[in-house]
C-alpha cells in the first residue's frame, strides 16, 4: 500500500505546524486511516530540537491530543520536500520561500487555507496570550477538517490498483 506524505510548514516549527500535524494525526486515528497518511512538520527558520511551545502543548492537551508533547522542531529539508506528496504552509511567505527554494516541487506546495478552499493565512500566536493559541488551533482544526477529504482522495490515488480506496469521509468505495 502506498502512503501519502503530508508536511506542514511554518516558521519555527514550535506552534502552528506541530499543532496542525497533531490535529491531522488525531483525525486519521479517529477515522481509522492512519496507515494511509504519513504526516510531519518542519519550519523554514528553526532552532533544531526545540520542543513545541508550552502554550501549543496546553491547547492540544485540552483537545486530548498528547502527541505534540514529544515533538522536536526541525528545519525543512530538500529530502523532506522531495519525498512529500503535499506541503501545506501557514503563510504566503512560507509558500513562496519553499517554491523559490524547491522549484521542482512547487506544484505540491499550498497554503493550508488555499488547499482547504479558503483565503487567508494562519497567524502566528507566538508571544500572544493563550487565547491566541486557542484561536489558532480552532482555525487549524477547521481548515484541516475541510481539507481532510482531499487528503484522503490524494491517498486513494496513490493506492495500488485493485485495493479499496477511501472515500472523502474515511470510508471505503469500490
């Protein structure tokens, strides 16, 4: 079975992209399709090995998502971009920077909001109060929920012929 690789990218890989990674992973687990999608995150300007911010960990804990607690930041790499099937960024700047640096992979780099069918960017909550982290997590959750079907369709397109493909709601179609 082929796995679709999704990478979320933000600036420091301590707030937005690890929260997005954790939220998508939780949705995949809930739908029982975790084996279809490999999800990770990275940043474009990272201090390697930093944990997720305490606020991001707290917001995810309120959602009963603990996987973010073991997260360590990492710089986005050429190998990660080349191996990915879909790269979802938080801002236009992230998208443009990646498309400039990885021109051969530009067609698989999207703003998360754009991929979900909306306009806008996911604002960085760093330095703000807990309420900004909560708003950010709510926005990420809404965008990921909306994009979830497209991600499963992408995973279905990678499946070997003859296997059942997931429908947009995580079920199976013939």
